[in-house]
């Protein structure tokens, strides 16, 4: 939807084909932290896109709210990173990468880290697509990309064939399956993440708290998210009692008030995982009217404005903000 919105904004006619209901998969399931969890642990290829996306997000959220009336609840709440952590090395990394960081007794505080509320962000993105005249076709599964004479001719779907001048694959964890023989080295697979949701009367924390893979994300209305896991279980979106218990124990250790709180909801989503967390963004090397913007793994929401920018520059033949070689479709 982010890709579609930007294309519509520059005057293209866009149709979005969605197997189920749009915006209900990984993008709905995620936490909406707008930063890599520990950026110093990632290569430049990840941070380049993520930090640019992070910096663009405030404007995107503002535009979405103004044009659709739906507030994605973008908020610069900050994130406290707790040990185990090499505080000095992390704060040195922040200093050299222009990211604010404050050393404190219990870890490192990153005041610029923001959050968005995924379901609302998705509602706003959908409303923007519709307002700009985009067509959304739901319950429409793309079954096959039909190529002929070196170009994609049409998409065969459960609701008939769809023709266009160009086609963009943004099918998240399912992108490789959808592409079939055309996937080449786009190596994207599902990695499950489970989340728990609680509701307090008022926010129990002023900022996001992170320890290892476990985080607490306070929403402004008192909801609190506790996540997550990285499970290599194929296309299985079920939740498990073991993970629920593990998350509860880890959450209570971070925030004892959770002990008395009921779990409001427990869900799982499938991240579109790529080697090194490096997405594939660009044109197919043999089919010039086929593009991809997928495989953003743990940071697809954070990266989205920058990933869209890179894709549109590729389509338009305009200069890129940085070296995009690592994301090319090979
Ligand atoms: C638990 C969890 C926590 C996360 N936390 C964060 C976070 O804090 N910050 C962050 O930046 N990222 C986070 N992420 C990652 C982020 O959610 C993803 O990287 C991002 O949402 C991927 O977006 P996408 O549009 O590529 O995929 P999706 O949102 O999964 O969308 C893909 C869509 O394609 C559709 N589709 C698939 N196959 C077909 C087909 N054949 N035909 C038609 N439609 C099809 C699907 O139904 C789906 O709607 C998290 C993810 C999870 C699961």
C-alpha cells in the first residue's frame, strides 16, 4: 500500500491484488517500532534503509493524517535498551551514525526512536490509496506470473487475469512462492513472531523497553505490546502456549505490574525474512516490466518510506539517495 500510494501520487494507475483482506498479515501483526532494535548489530545495508525510513516517517504520518483524517499514532517515545549490551560500543556507534543516545544507569536510551500503531497506519495507507483512485481487489490470489517474449503478459489470479504495463511483487513472506520460477535469488521465507497485548488504564511505561529480543511497547491509550519470537516454522501462523508463557515470564521480569494483568490478545505474524535482513528492491534482470519490493524481514514498517523511494527511483530512472546495489534483484 505504501508503494501503491507513492505511485498514485505521481499519476500512475494502480490496482492492488490481495489474497485475503488487505493489511492483515505481517504489517498488521508487527510492533511498529520505527528503528532497528539494536542498529549497531546490523550491517550498513540494513541501517541505510532503516535510518532513512525512520527519518522520513514523521512526514509520512503527518501527510497520512492530513489527507485521510486517520491518525497512525506516530510518536517519538524513545527506546531504552537494557543489558546485555556493550553500552560504550553502542553509544560510539550512535555518535558516528548521527543517532542520539544517552547513557543511563540501566542501559542506553535512544530518544529519537518512534513508534506507529500498525492497524491505524494500515487503515490510513488504505484510505490514501482509495482517495488517490487506486483500485483494491481483495480475496484475489495471484496464482501465476505469466511471461511471454521476455515480458510479463498478465497475472493469473483466482478472479481472472490482470494485465498491466508493469507488475510489482509486494507479497511479504509469500513473495518467493508467488514468483515461482521468476524468483531467482530473491530468497524470502517466513519467520514467525508472536505477540501479547495488555491493557492498562494509563501507559505503564513512558517509552519502549528492549532487552535482547524482548520488547515492551506502550501505546498512548494504555495498551501494551509484549514481543516477540523468531521461529522458523514455515507458513504456520498459530500461537503456542510455550511462547505465551516465555513472553509472560520475560515481560514480568521487565515490568512486574504485568503479573496481575490479563492477556487481551495473543497473535502471530510471518515476517518476510531475507538473508542478512537485506530486502530485494528493484527490477527483474530478465523481465523488464516486473519489479519487487519485499523481504524487509524485521524492519519492513521502518524501511517502508525509503524502500518505496528506492523502487520509484528505479522505475523513474532518477538518482538514488545512496548505493542501492545490495538490494538489486539478481
Ligand atoms: C511479530 C512481528 C513484529 C514486528 N515488528 C516490527 C517492528 O516493530 N518494526 C518494523 O519495522 N517491522 C516489524 N515487523 C516486520 C514488518 O511487519 C514486516 O517487515 C512488514 O510488515 C512486511 O510488509 P509486507 O507488505 O512486505 O508484507 P505483509 O504485510 O505480510 O503483506 C503481504 C501481503 O501480500 C498478500 N499476498 C501474499 N501472497 C499473495 C498472493 N499470491 N496473491 C495476492 N496477495 C498475496 C498477503 O495476504 C499480505 O496481505 C514485525 C513483524 C512481526 C511478524
